[in-house]
């Protein structure tokens, strides 16, 4: 009992014992904590501690210990880890110093239309998971990967809608397949996954749009709720008090000048205009095939003089003023260029071109404001620039195009090549 009591040292004494070169035995089978005083020298590798079942030597005795067939104690394992850590330090420090670009340049580039025509749309890259941000790693993180392995990636499951912050640094993805939101901070290389907003779990987040003062709005079609979040952190700003007439919100856009939110109610076949608190101001449209009428609308985007809406059941795109007056419409069912089969998303670039994502054609068709087809890009597949049931689309302030490639579980990124860019001779025009 005297020997056992002697080994129950305080943490400070145990640390001092290690500093003095002692190695304690912790044989889990015999519950041994014995310490024998047979010294073989001085320093960290000079003191051996023995018990009935194991022999523990310093680092310079490892080879001899193995030759005698003894069992190494855990103290030597710790010493070996520290020794390997010192050896790996230059490598790990070197790995932490270089920051890779998120989207690597392609050689040769992928662009539409094909050469020798000047490029109008250029493929940039793909985001499929958190590690695609290529965040920098510290020495300790790299060391952990050596001994423990990397954490599993956080993938996209079935992205439906994507928006990019006005400064172009943060990308938000609504993912009903994962019942979550993904936030990719391109500047800080930080990823955030959001399953709950306040006390409310996300059930089917399908719609996103930019709000005012660095905020975004997200709508959940299953719970029928709309939330305003900080576009930097995801912090909840407010939850709108929803009108009872709002049955299934699937998309929304914010009108900054009037501080109004235009919400697509797919099962009611109309657009409900709400104020900041969620109170109903007016209803635009009803079910039908006439101008200003809808059949299962599913996406919306606004610009200066009104908004474009995807009228999916009628296989067309309509443009209306903010007050609800029809301005333009194009598209009809068919399989020829310019026809629509299953339109799922719409966006507008800085030159007024209208981009329509078609889930059945597995491509994106680009029209002018009157509905004349200018260009189509993409086809069915899993490679760069290929799609499998694409849906939402967003074009940011720099004319970068973000597209939800839903069944391929990724976001594909493209650039609209403007006339002033070196590899373009002109903007989009009919016949490209």
C-alpha cells in the first residue's frame, strides 16, 4: 500500500516527474501503477520503470526493448508522437503558408459558343462541399490530420436556390434535400451550416433573396415561414408574421425602394406582396393562361422596372411591373431552341439578358428582353457545364452566374463575358 500510495501524485508532481525523465507505467490489464527505482542513467531517456507485466525504457532503449520482446508502455507512445511532431513541423508549417484559389483556371477554358466564335459564357468552377473553399490550415490542424485524419466533408444534398451577397464575398444556398442552409464565405474561407433559425427547425428551405442592410430573406415552403437573417453570420433579424392566406411560399424577391417583399405562392398560383412585418398589402395574379395569370409559378427575380416570374405550368416567362401590370411574356411548350419544357429559374445580367434554367432540357437559355433566343449552354451530364435537373440561378453584381445543379448536388459557376473583356469581341447577340 505504501508503494501504491506513493504513485498517486498530484498533476504538478506527475508533470515534474516527466520533466525529470521518468516514464510511468499504466498497464490497464493489471491495473499497475508501480515504480521501481532501478536507474540506468540520467536525462529524459535514462530512467526505467518496471512492473510485473511491462518494461518501459527511454527513447534510446526502444530497439533493445523490442529485441527482448517486452511490451512498450504508453509513456513511450507519447514520446514517439512528440518526436514525430518535431519531424513533421517544417512540412506542416510549409503547408499552412500558401492559400490556393477557390476556382483554378482551366486550360483550355470551357466557353460558349464554341471556338472560333468569341466567348459569351465562360465556365469558372464548382462548389460541392465545404472543403471546396480550400481554407488555410494552421500547424496544429495539419498535425491533427497526420495522426487523426481529416474531418468528413460537409456536402450539398439537393440545392434549390443560391444568392450571393452584394459585395460578392458570401454565397448562400437553400438546400431542402439537407433541410438546411449553407453559407460559403469566399473571403474568410469559412463554411457555416444552418439547420435551425432561432427555435424553429428548417423543414424545406427553398427560397432566398437579398434584403436591405446586409440581410437575406429565406422562405420555408413546408412550415410556411419567412425569416430575415444577417447575410454575414446567419443571425436571425426577424421572423415575419405570416398572413393566413399564404399557403406555400417557394420564392421571393425584395423591392428596396418600397421596402416590399414579393412572395411566390405556388399552390395559390399568385404573388403576395408583404410589408416588412409580413402583413399582406396586395395580391398579384390568379390561376389561368392569360397575361398576368399563372399556373404553378416557381421562381422570381426583380430589376429596376418590375420583375420576371417563371410560370412553370404555362411553360413561359412573364414580366410584370411592380404594381402587377403585364409587360412582356415569351416561351411555350416544345422541344425546339427557344421553347420551354420545365422552366425552374430566372435571372437577369447587367445588360438585361434573361437567363432561363430548364430542368427538362438540362440547360440554360439566354434571351433578350423581348424573348428572342441569343444563346444556350449546358446539356445533360455530370461534367463541367453539364446539368442534372438544374433549378435556381443567381447573377451577382459582377455578372458571375451561380446555378444550382440539384441532382448533381453542386453549384456551378460561370461568367458572362462582356464586350470590354479581352476574349470577347461583342456582347450577346442573336444567332450566337
